[in-house]
C-alpha cells in the first residue's frame, strides 16, 4: 500500500504542474551563474491574472522532487493551493556548505554565505517576482545545513518569507538560542515548522528538541508553530515524513470544510454559520494572501448546519453570499427556496426553485432536480424537512 501511495504522489506532478524547467540567473553578488528549477501550476497559462504563492527550496537538487510530489498531490484534492516551486541548485562540490558559510565568532553569514544570503533576497526573489506572477506569501525550506541557514531570513525586521520549513536543522554557533528571541521581536504573521527524528544525528536532534522547548515558552498569537520528532526515521528519511506535515500545517486553513471541522466547529454553534464561512475565507486571505472563491461544498456544509439547527433565517444571508460568489448559478435561488420550504411557504419555495431552474447548474444542483422540487412544492401541504434531496457533503 505504501508503494502504491508513493507511486501516485510522484505521478501527480505530471497531471497538476504543466511547466517544469531549468533556468539560470547571473548573480552579481556571487559573480557567477546560479541554476534553479521551477515548476509552474497547470492553471498558470490559462489564468492570466492569478498570482501564486512561492515555495523556495534550498538544496533544490534533492528537495525539489519530494516537495513537488506532495504539493501536486495536495493541489489535486484542493487541500493545498497551487504554488510556484523554485529549487536552487547547490550540487557543485561543497557548494551547499560554502553557500551557508557562517562566521564562527559572530554567528552571522560570512564570506560567500553573506553573498548567497544577499543573492536570494536582493537578486533571485526580485527576478522571480518580475518574471512570474508571484503572490505575497512566500515559503523557504531546507535540510540540515541549509535548514539552519534559512533562519537568517527572519533576522530582519521585515522578513521576505512568511513561512519556514526547517528539516533536521544544523544550527551554526548557538543559533537555536537566538531564534526564539528573534521571533519574539517580530510582529508579522509567520509560520515555523521544524522536525527531527529518533535516528537523526545526535547533536542535531538534541539542539532541535531544545529549540522546541524554548518555543513552548514563547506565546505569540502571530506565530503559527509546529514541531515533529519522528520515532522511526533517520536524518534523511525524516524529509519524506516531514514535508506533508509541514505543508498541511502551513496551509491548514486553506483546506475545504472537513467532517471534523463541521462536527467540532460548525454544527455545535448556536448561530452565525454564514459568519463562520465568511471568516474562514477572510482568514485564508489574511494569512496566505490568497483571495479564493468559496467552494460549493463549503456552502453545502453551512446549509447542513442551518438545517440541523433550524436557523432558517440564515438562508437569506447564505443566498446573498452565493449570489456574489456564483452569480450565474442556481445556488442563490436554491438557498432561498430552502428557506421558504423549511418555513412552510411552499408557494414561494416553488417560485425560487423555478428561478433556480432558469440558471446554470452547479455541483449536484441540476435542472432535473429543480424541476422535481417545483413539482413537489405543488402538492406540499405541511413542512417536510426530510423532503430535501440534497445533503451536505463536507470533505472527509
């Protein structure tokens, strides 16, 4: 089964990413050409105005494929937004170590390390933003020495990255002691994920666990933090365990309403179901800088909560929201029809089912279904809550 899952994860890039290519940028800072691999989402060509978050990978030579597979798989199920993936090549002899050079006294990038740091922030990112449609939300990831180095990017007051994925980090010169202080001083929203493993290199594991203990004492509402210590993994295998956990931690708010979210957070509310839906998507926009149309299935989940809790007056709000999100579809009139059906005004219910019939189909709302509901309303005499054929389908 694990082999089958792995197979599907790594064939999905063929399906969901339409353009993968290698490119080169000349760095004036480094005085050399630097190669990178870039993957553009399938919709990049067809959607000419859409901007995409970027995932920048240090150690791109070997991190690109596992990140590519996990991101593609998540995007296929709409659990993770489409992103642009860029992997920096560091496969020359000792390049990853010279790129990440650090002064042993100051603990800051030195020599080529300082130039590589400036190359990313002052040359590569501006080049990518000029060449591609990059959204404001940016992620950086690395493994061992590059995982330690990427922390320097939030040492500035206004970090250029919003999320950090640090896999088995090899920290230079007591960095694990300064990271909490640096994060405590920042006011912008940040995501931070790091991981170690039972079979990790001993010195790396000890320092990473020590850093997690320091994070436990750091109370910051604007810091979205997660740590994993994998029991059956090594320094290298933990990468494949950690990548999906990191991505689902960062993009957790983006996911469609699940059965658990519906049962634990929505159905238990006494009211305010439409407000919950609005706030969910407002949070997606605020945290991830992504303006996303509300999913049809999320409308259905809120509809189910309204029916379950007999809060039928909220169907009016849900209809208004549907009109904004899907103005040509049946959805808005359908929600009004439900409101009148559940409150026993079958004449008005029939009117809005007919209005819905005249619009475009969406999801499981079809012309045949609307016609059947119109006929049903002709002979309806008393409210029958079990008569509504559509049921919520929150994503499991």
